[in-house]
C-alpha cells in the first residue's frame, strides 16, 4: 500500500502526457482559456514601454495528436510590433494544462527578423510541458517546455493566495511562480495567476520587465 501511495503521489506531481487523456476545453481555474477573450497587459519589457495583447483564438489545430487551443500573443515595444506568437495548449482529464509549442516571430520595422524559439511537441525531440498544474502547491517544480537547445523553461510555485494588485483589479486567490531556463543562465521571471482569470502579472528579476493586466475584452 505504501509503494502504491508513493507511486500515485509521484504521478500527481509529475503527470505523464498522453493524447488520450486530453479534454475538449481548458477550464483550470488558474489558467482558463475561453475562445474570443483578449487580455491586455501594459508596463515595460526590457526597459521599453510595452503593451501585450493575448487573445484566445477559435481556430482548431492538432499538435502531437491533440486538438489544441491556440492563443495569439502580440507584443508592442515603444509602439512598434516586436513579437507575434501562436501558443498551443491542452488540458488533461485531471485538470493539468499542457503547453505543446509555439510558432513565434520577431519583428523589426515591420519585417520578420527571427523565428527563434519556435517548437512543436512531437518534433525534433520536443515534448509537451506543464503550464499550470491541476493542484498547484508551494515548492512544486515542473518543465513548461522541452525543446532541446530551443526552449527549456522550468517553473516552480513560490506562493499561494498572495495579494496582487494590478490596474485591472486586486486579487487574493492567486498562484505565483518563478521561471528559469538553462538556456538563459541567471535570468529569472516571476508570474502571478488569479483564480478565474489566468495570468495577471509578469516581471523579471532585474526589474527591466513588469507587465500587468490592464483589461479583459470579450
């Protein structure tokens, strides 16, 4: 019985990705994705005035055998388009939200200058990662993405129910994480998610980036 309990606990903390366990929608209370909704964030990124628009699209895409929800992330720096990415997510039957890749483009003067960071689960050794656990606990660590030498972000839950105030609203039921990557040594990012909303704040350890939820458009 003890061995079974330990194996069950390990499975909860380190869930395995399986296309056969994916649900048709994403309802995780700290990372809900409803088609048509747009989140607007304002602040600074890399020391520049920034505006980020994240919209849940209605189009369907199949990644690694899974019908995913596509989220379009558009970043403007000092009023100019800097990045546009389509991110792909799915949720398993237990409520874990999985990240299955992204198609990203960086712009300069209106032209694409890089697609670095693009990856897709199931291709070139890349595997899906956890974006939000079904039951986040302080200290829980997980891979958000794993594409060798391209994208290897990792996250750890650092706080629960911290009071976080952003231009949109004050929240008290939250999950806060610390993110890092072995590909970017010394770089740390802090994010906070609110129940029923999702991401509400993203900031860097060196204070050069601080984006906060400004509005939700439906």
